C-alpha cells in the first residue's frame, strides 16, 4: 500500500513541470469549481438539498430568453437587484443572442456572470411562452434523466460480522439488518420548465431492501396557476422564520442573497429522508398578489421516552440499519397546513405566512436533570402554530428587508425577528448589516434561517459584512458576527457569548490562475471542567483556520488545484490542538467530449478530532459534502467520467483510499474497521434521453 502512495506522489512531482510548460486558453468556472466554492464557504453546514436542486438546474439550464424572476431566485449567489437587472435586460433586448450580453447587465459583476453561465443558456425556442400548450407538446419536448449509483466498500465493518445466534437473540442491535452496499436510483422528467416529474429510491448501507421512495409531479405557469405540485415538496416563504425546508445558506452567501425572500414551492427531488412535505401545494398569481396554500401528511421517525408518554426527540438521519433504528421508522404522523400571501409593488414587498403542525404523538423531551435542563424550552406538545410577516423595500442603493414571527403551542409562546440592511456604496463596495433575535420561547418546527444554531431559537446577534473589488484583480470579503445565547445549551450551563470573523481575498490577474487566502476565527463559550472534576466558569472554545489555495489551468485539458490548510483549537487551560492538510488535485478533460479524470492526493496530520480540517474533493453527481480529516494519514482519490454514448450515457466512478499512520483501527462500535486503511468504490450510471 505504501509503495502505491509513493509511486503516485512521485509521478505527480515528475509530471508537474511538463504540465506547466503548456499554454493556456480562456477557462470559465466549471460545475466542480462552483461546488467547491459552496463547500468551502459552508464547510460541514452544506445544504445537500440546495446543491441537488442546483445540479438539476445545471443539467437542464434555463433559456435566458424565457427566464423569469422566480427561476433565478433559486440561485443563492444572486441578489434581488441582480435578478431584476437580468429580467429587465432580457425583456428589453429579447432575443438575447449570446451569454456574452450579460456584460451589459450593470448589476452583475464578473464572478456572478461566470457562475450564472452554469445555469442558463441561449436556446433555439421551439415555441414561445405565450403559445397554447398541450400535453402532447409538453411530452414531446420533455427531457428524461435516470441516475443509478452503488457504493462498494472493500472492507468489512463490525456491524456486518457474523454473530452467534444466542448472542444475537439477547443483543439484536449488535449487527446491521442489511448488507454493506449503498444503492440509489433517481429519475427526473422536465419539459420546458412547465411540467416536471420525478421518482427517487434509496437503500443506505446496512439497511434491508428499498428503504426510501419519493416522487412528485409539478406544473408551472398554467394560466392563473403559477406553481402547483403533488407528492413530496419543499417550501420557503419570507426569510424562513415560519417555514423553510428548502435551504440554509452559509454566512458568506448572505453577502448577496439576504435581501431576497419567497422562493415558494419547490420539488423534493433529493434522497434526503427528512425536512419535506407530502401532499399538495399551489400558488395562484392574481396581478400583484400571489396566494399559496399547502397541506401535508407524512410519517416521521421519533424516539419514545422511557415511560412511552411521548417522543423525546425526532430522528432525522434517515438511517434504519439496526433493529432499534428500524423500530423508530414511521412511528410518528406529522400533519401540516398553511398558506402565504405575497404582494409586490415597485420596490416594496410584503409576505404573510401561517403554518400549523400537528403530531400524532406529543413531543416531551426530558429536562429534569442538571445535564438536560437546557431542553426546558425545546418544542413540547402536539400542536404548533407560527405566523409571520416578511417585508422588503429597496430605494436606490439601499435595501431593507426582514421578517418578524410569532409562535404558539401548548406550553409557550415566543417571538423572533430577522432584519437586514444592504448598502451598495458604489460599483465596487457593498456593506450588509444583519440583526437577529430568536427568543428562547420561540418554536418553529419547519423554520430554518440565518444564524449559528440549527434551530430558530435562543439566539441574538449582529452581523456586519463588507465586500470590495476596489483592489485591481482582487475580491475581498470580510465579516464579523457577535452572538449571544440567553438560555442554556448543550454543555453550556448558563447564558453564553460567541463571535466569528472572516477575511478572504481572491486574486485573479488572469483566467489562467487565481490565488485564494482565507482566515477564519470562531469562538463560543462552553463549560470547562478542571482535572479534579469541578466545573469552572465558561471558557471560550476558539477555532482558528487558515487556508491558501492556488488554482491553475495549464492547458485547455489540464488544470491543477493546490491547497494548504491549518487549524488551531484552544479551550481554557487545555493544551492547544492543531492540524494541517496539504492537497493536490489534477484534472484532465478531453477537448472532443466530456471525458474527465481527476486525481487527488491529500496529506493530513492533526492532534485529533477537535483539530479536524475540512477539505473539498471532487465526487459523483448528486453527492455533496466536505471531507473532514483528522489524525495522521494520507488520502488519494481517482475520479473518472466517461461518455459511453455521445452526450447521453455516462459512467462515473470514484475510487478512494485512506491510509492512517497512527491508528490500527478506524471507527468505533458497529462502524469499526479492524485495519489502518480503507478503500471505497462508487459507481454511477447516468442516462439522459
């Protein structure tokens, strides 16, 4: 194994000078480059549902000549001002002949234009938007995509070992119910963005049989019906205080998208097994007013209290591998009803939302011990209501937007508000100020919005960001965020504070190469225990990260990405923990077709899990997430995308190998691998027809 790693390493060192002698042509941002930016921005907080939606749009780009405001609102890097600028330009200059005309949209910068190219194109329209549509036309112009994937591990975890029958009878959760392979199948149909349908099936490793099935049928722009869907879907209204099951953006993404609201109804085309609605939803457009209504009933997973009086918590990971996990599957009925009214005139927008939730079994998290007191204000009961009013107003270079919400359930009532002021100082500088107050008594089971906590609760904060292009060929982004948590949190026994800061500069003197430098610091107070076991006052748990990354396109076929990242963690009197990674990725892609090969190698060395370093690596379609590296080792990946039949049938495969130098075993309990290395193969077949 060691010989293999060193052979690959020396091959890279030998070929690098050869690559560097090749001349470069103009290069545009690739889909993988865009994914990497999103991953690096959010790290472990990446919203997989959002990324899957964006990939579907990338695979079926919008016709720039027929683009609508609501089509562009799913793109997180565009501001409300930029979206309106695009729509206004297209309406005035239709037909747009090429995407190069985007340069004339004054609201768009270079970075936004390049990212937008991933999701729009100039099409030869087969019929115009006002023409009479028939089912025959929709089916004739429809596009189909089927994607099958399987994951093959070349190792055996403890959960798949043979266990004697007498032991299994006493401890049935010592093994997984199914085999160690992961399978998924996705099908999607889209016709001119008027008619959409899809079906998804998945089996996670360790599960038995097909464990998850999801489907939808959606229509758009059919007379008064702006959007309607049956099946599984997601919702986002206002700023997400009352309901947002679509996406949660990272803090850097708020630079551009904070002034937007009302994504509305979107399909649930993901294999994520939680955070969606099942039933029907529709939006009717009547002049300046849009009215939406939705209803849903689905089964969810939950964990009963020891006395079976209610649910102690909701289970959201979608895993049903052991007998215990399988016993929690679908043991809770979740009913949701609600609606939204949106009005827009000029630069003013108002949006009112209401949602009620009923659970078949009450939530009753225990909070009667010192270690569980922090759960006192967690969601309790069976019936929940949230109502909100969102608002936005733009005047010249200033945009003010926000949402204020009230919640009520059987135990408590609370308030929450999120407000933002965005000032475009000039063409090169933008300032954003965001204030948030999410009361400890506020409960929103379906809410998700800007903030530090995963729930919209128990958080106050002020966020200030600045982005500038004043320095030639350089984009500078910076923010500071001050946080306060008035109620207790897990491992935090009193009110606490936190802060976060970031400074990032991207220098791109030409299309051939760019250099990124980023420093981030995040600190939050946490209980600190002395060596004798006594609890001391709160101490700041501080994590500092530094990253340098060089992107270089050496030829029309070959590109490199070199990155170095380090982290330093400090907490009270504990010794500092540190870690670093050094990574290289080489990509070759054919100029004649879409054949592509990626080779990556990463060396990592950290003091442990607390000092882990997040790093993006290219992966298969519809597979997203940053890899975290900790301990001491090396990882190599080989990814290939091969067109079998022109541009319709592709085979994608990824081989990953990880070797640890300081461990004899990997993982714990049922996930334990009795070896210091692991190898995985992922295979994916994609057919477009």
